[in-house]
C-alpha cells in the first residue's frame, strides 16, 4: 500500500477548472459514493494493532433518520454522531464490521476528524479545505482524505 505524503495532499485550485461535479471537458463526472480517509491517530483494536485508513460512504436520508429512533440517542443527543458515523464508515483498516462500539473506542481527535469528513463529503461534496500559508499568505487546498498529521 502506498503511503500518502503531504505533497500528495496539497492541490492548488485551478481558476480554469470546471464547476464541481464536472470534468475538464465540461461533462458530468460519475457520482462518487465512497471516500477513503486516513485517521490522524488511528483506531487501536483489541489486539493492539493500529488502523489508520478507512472508507466512508455518502449518507442517505435513512442514515440520518434511523439514529433518531435509537434509545441511546434519545437519552443523550450527543450520541447521534457516534451512531451516524458507525452507519456510514464501511471500513477502518482491516475491520469491516463497523458498529457504534468501534466508533466509541476512537480517540476524540479521530472522531472529530470523521465528523468533519462526514460534513464535507455530504454537504460540500468534496474532501478539500481551502487554507492559506500563515507566512506567505498563499492560498491552496488541502485534501483531508490524504496524509497524516506531521507527515511530510
């Protein structure tokens, strides 16, 4: 498996690029329903193995409605994001049986990452964030699905 570097994660915005969802030729790109990610810290399984990469799929209306009927969510509304993330994450490392217990065992920074990732792919339709260099003020895009923290 190829490791993503920060150079891979940086994408310069192209002012001549077509609108989101269209290719260079102006043709509509096929709908992308699954997005890979790399957790900042990683999920530690029961054997102590650390899993960093994973896949999240686009959410459906059902994914957002079903957790509202969950008793854990009714008792504590903060649990909604745990149940929702567990529904749309299809794999973390070699684990493909993702359930709320797995999401509960993530480090807080990894859960926060997945919540933001969920919002970006479902509301904004992409995994890029616009940023600017604090030193030179140059603007560029960072692909949140790419490299891990501190990697260069």
